[in-house]
């Protein structure tokens, strides 16, 4: 088994990070097209293993967002089609 040079490993890691940043930017841009009341009270925080975590202002907004999950999914439908986002979870934290 041959070892890859450190330089090649670093390039692979940097490419992976850049790819994740680009996806994150696209998700934020799509989030900003969702109905205004949701974007005022929540924002995408982390995408981990297909789960998009949305940070919201309060437990009240976490409940409201969970009741309106289908409206939110419509705004992010392209990411669900591409299997980038498989699930959305809300958490209080802003």
C-alpha cells in the first residue's frame, strides 16, 4: 500500500471544505427565499449527515416552524431532491 504525499492529502481536505462551504452558501441563499416570518426568527446553523439544523429565537418559534415544516421544505426542495438535506431539525439558540 502506497502512502499519498501530504500535499495531495491537504488538497483533498481543502477541496472537501470548499465544497461544504459552497453548499452552505446555497442553503442560506435558499433560506432567504422562504416566507419572511421564518427567516426573521430562524437561520440554518449546521448541516450534518443530511440533517439541517435550524437555530430559532425561542421555543415558541421552534413549535411554529415545526408546524410549518412543509412550507419550509418547499423553499429548500432542490436540496431534498439532491439528497443533500434529508431532514430538518429545529433548536433554540439565537
